[in-house]
């Protein structure tokens, strides 16, 4: 997968170095990632969606699996047969029906977070289908990280503290 570095967060000081030339704006109701991506489901994602009243068979594709090497990681979110969209994408409004409880992979898209010691590197996927990447009216990544991903940064910060014992 092609990716581009866009930021680095020091997990001790929360200082952010970033590429100021990178801008992002999610284009509302575009929904291309809801069709073009295969979304892995963590056990926690499945539990949270089931708590909304859905049964796993309605949204888990047990025939699509993610592996790292020979290690099974997860099953995928189901796509519907008529247009290849996610089963939770409303075909009329192009809105996500479970937006507040969407899987972590959907929340993070199009960013990738990689922890290296007390640093967290942030990359953006080079997906040509996503019009939000390098959008002329986009926001800088430091603002996006501090507004939308504070909880992710906090989780990584706790991991960094734990790793040091
Ligand atoms: S493809 Fe990009 S711009 Fe479109 S909804 Fe997904 S993240 Fe937003």
C-alpha cells in the first residue's frame, strides 16, 4: 500500500511536526471509501454494532479475512451485492447509518498511525479515489489530529508509558 508521511507526534510532550503542504477535507456524502475499501472488523467493532441491535451475520463477511503473514487478524465488513457499497451506507443519502459507532478502520481512514517508541508517525494513504486528500479547502493535519483523533493519541500515549514500564 502506498502511503505518504504527514505528521509525527511526540507522545511525551504532544508536540506535532507535520507536513504543512498536506491538506485534507472529507467531502460530505462522497462515500467512495464506503465502496472502495475492504474494512477489517475488530471484536470490539462487532460488539458495538451488535449493541445497536444488528446481528453479526447481517454485517460480517465471514468469507473475507485479513491476515498478517499466516496470522488471522479479522473478518471484513459486508458489502451489498447491488452496488458494492458497505451494508450500512444509505444508498439514498450516502450517509453512514451507524456513523457514531462505525468501526475503527472507518474512523481512521485515510490515515495510518504507527507507534515507534515515544513517537507516533502519521501517514496518509495514497488512494486516488478519495477527493479529500490534498483538497484545496482542506485543513492542516495538526488541527485534524487534535480535533478528531485525541482519543487515538491518548491510547498510544498510554501504550508508550506502559512499554517503558
Ligand atoms: S473517500 Fe475520502 S472524501 Fe470521500 S467520504 Fe471517504 S474519506 Fe471522505
